[in-house]
């Protein structure tokens, strides 16, 4: 976790408000995100026990090398 010290620095009113909002959201979102992460990890462990391979998220539709010429692009 990144720790930031504001000693000797004067914050503007907008910066103080933004910092307060961020701290409020961190305290609110932390339990929600922790629950989501733990449930996702539990599902992954169950799938591993069953021998199910992970879903393939990224794949190539096609792979082409080289640069097309202007003539090819225009249909000549």
C-alpha cells in the first residue's frame, strides 16, 4: 500500500474535500471488494478441483503480418 505524508504541505479546499471523499470510499468499498475477491477465488478453486480449464479470455481472430499497400487497400 502506498503511504503518503502531507507534512509541511498546505492542501487547498478542493484537495481536502477530494482526500476526504477518497478515504470515505475506501472505507465503504473495502468490504465489498474483499467479498468479491474471496468469492471469485472460491469459484476458481472449485473449478481447479473439478479439473475444469480456465476460460480463454484473449484470442486472435486472425493474424496477418506485413503492411498492406495503398493499391491493395484501394482494391487494385
